[in-house]
C-alpha cells in the first residue's frame, strides 16, 4: 500500500535496509573481522588511538576502542548515504512533516535557533514564536528569582515544584541535577512525576506552601499522572494557605501546548508558557518545558545551554559523516546492534552531576527508536533500538561492571567525562579520570591466561581471572560540565538517535506503544474503585489480580 508519507516527506527512495549494498557489504565485512581482537588492531597500528578520534564543537570522541577498521567506517558512512541520511537531515531542518504518523514537523532544532533564523512550518517562520516564549520565560524567571513575584501572602517564591512526567520531567530533572552548581542555592527545586502519591507527599512534606510555586508541565495537559498530581497540589496548596481559590494564580503556572485544558484547570493562560506540536516530549527540555531549569540557573545560563545545542545542530547538519560526531555515534550503535547482536548500550558518565543522564537518555533513545515497523508500515527484519541503561562512574564499577568485563554479552559503552570539575577536592578528580581510562583499557585489552599465570595464579583459578577483552567503548571528553556543554551533550545524543532511526527507517518521533497500557488503566481504575462488584471481562490473570486488590481494600 502506498503511504501518503513518501511524497509528503520528500524521503529519498531507499532500498529496504537489508537490501542496501552497504548493508550487504557490512555483513560480509563483519564476518571477516568478527574475531579480530582490539589487541591486534592496536598492535598493527601504533597511531590508532590518535587517529580514530574526532574533535568538534568542544567535544572529543575517542572511538579507537571499537571493533572496527577503516573499512568498517567507510562502509558505515556508505550505509548512511544509501539510507538517505543527508536528505533526512535536510527534511527535518526544513520543517517537513517527517513525523508521518502524527503528520507533524520535527523541529527541536528550532528551539535553539538564533533570533533572525528562519524555519518554516506550513509557510510560517516559527523562530520568532520561539523567541517570544523565551522572552516571556526570561521575564518570569527574573521576577521569581528577584523576589518580585510573590505568593498569595506576599512572600517571595523559594520553592519550585515541577509536576510532569516523561519528557515533561526527565529533561528538567536531569538538567537541574547536571547544573546544580549553576543554580540559585537559596531556592529549592523538586520534581513530581509518579502517580504514586508518595512522590508528591515526599516532594512537599517540608515545603512552606506560601513560598511554593508549582509548574504544571504537560504538552497535552491530559496526562493521567500529571493531572492527578496537579489536582493534588492544588488541594494541598489551598488547604495550607486557607482555601483562597484566587491564590492559585500566584502559585501555579503551566507549560503546555493545550491552552484550553490549562484554562479549564484554573490556571490563567497569561501564566502559561507555550510550545508546539512540532516539539516531541522527549525533545523538549530546551523549550518552555525547561522553565524550572531557567528558574534554577537563570536566563543567561539557559541561553548558553541553547547555544550549546545549536552548535551541535550546525555540526550535525554540515559535517561530513566521517567527521560528524552524532552520525558516527549513531552508526557505531547500528554496527553493534545489527552486526554483533548486541542488545544494550551502557551510558557511563563519570561526573556525579550527570547522575540522571542515563535515565534521560532512556526515554530519548527507546521511546524514539523502540519500533518494529518501518515508515511504510512493514515489519522490520532486523533489530532496532537497543536497551539503554547506565549509572554514573565509579559507582557502577562496584556493581554491574563485572558483567561487562566477564559476562557473555557484548555491551558497547559510552564513557563520558570532563577534564575539569568545579569540586576540585584533593586528588578526587585525578582518581575519577584514572578510573575512566583504566576501565576502557581493561575492557579493550583484558588480561590473557599467560599474563594471569605469570602473576603466580594457580592453574585452576586462571580461567576465572582471565579478561577476554575486546569489549568496545567510546570515550567522550570535554572541558567542563557547563550549561553550554550540557546542551551539546544532549544534542549529540538527539542526533545520534536520528541517525539510527534513519538507518532503521523507523519513525523516531511517535510513541504509539505507550497507548494500550494507558487505555487499559483507564478501564481498570473504575473497576478498582467501584462500590459494587464490577463485572470483569479481562483475562483470568488480570481478573484475579483485580479481585485480590479489591478484597485487600475491604
Ligand atoms: O506516555 C508517553 C508520553 O506521551 C511521552 O511521550 C511524554 O513525554 C509524556 O507522556 C508526557 O506527556 P505530556 O507532556 O503530554 O504530559
């Protein structure tokens, strides 16, 4: 069946993935180099560690510890070309409706476009709207941060609680944690996402309602968790401050694309910060969804973050693929997923401030590319998105690294760290960095039985102490974790996801997979709450679980 998509998105005709010449060549090539060890690759090319690196926009990528040769890279770049990556990038930047299942443009790059740029959606330049919202956010942030905006009793706002989930939560939390050093330490920031009441209860238990501002962040303003938490917050506030309905306006603002629902909730749309349907939730941390970030770090720092994003946007758009950081990262992921049967990718930031970065990337990557049909609706006959996971180093070293070093799974790892830290305590930073370098070295080169024996290990123990090595990793180094740097890092992964989605020919911008569970929950809620015994029409397991829960409620 012909899709309306092909025409609409001006997608270049591409062969199905497994029929592309580069794919076939990569398959043959992967057979040849499958058993090649990184020890050999490094021994054969003493300059490999300097050669297979790439520096752009202040990020340095060492990809030499990957199981690749120059030929691999050449073929991966060829695959990108045959997959129409260049044309897809142009289509995205041009504002074509590449999110074909929702008939939407995909323009997170417009969120950080400088004033004066022009990006058209349906013939209208959206950049001025973006800056209008940024200006409104700036004015609001200045009023809050200076104490000019006061709560209903005249006290300045000291606490900000962002209520949102998914893309309306993970970006704001991650950015707040990442940029804590740049935040106003006189203010308290909390993030409520889970429909589990514990999340809200713990977030507010020590807050003075009179000094608290709630930001209800929801693109749709219909999400069950967010709306439930928002209503609970309103009740909490009114109870604490004495039930003045009119005071809601002083303590609630909204970030949404849905003005009608915002106003229905009782928030004055003058206190609403908008964004647009061409911003996907998981690509929205630099839109008004970043209001809590701006309140924490200030408008100037927020602007620097946007500049960081934009620098990588420009790099991704213009650099040849072999010198293109996001493209290269994306292609290397494809290499392991499709030709080495890897199932997961570990994100290992060696910077405590990035502790929520892996969680943030989980939504970005897996909600984007966790798809099993191509743009034209055919089931893929190859693997798509890996499972992304991770924890900051060095903590992970003392838990799951065992499996990465000696388990039976191949797990490509991204190590991310910075030359400088703002918390320069004694020898901590040298130790931290030494661990990054040690881990990537150990993963790549391991320890042979001969080396283990030479240490005097008894024969029976040798197999247990051998490290096979040949475990691939990328190392990403940068100066220092600043707002600008955070923007660069996020954009790096956004575009790596885009590259992967293009190769796999999936729609990286919808998320129909989350719908069924939501709909079923809506059906089950009244069944749990019904005063009379409901007639259950689920399967026997679900029926039984519902009955048990109802019984426990008495
Ligand atoms: O359920 C998934 C999802 O739609 C995400 O894509 C989104 O980021 C999240 O829910 C929150 O949606 P909203 O911002 O509309 O509340």
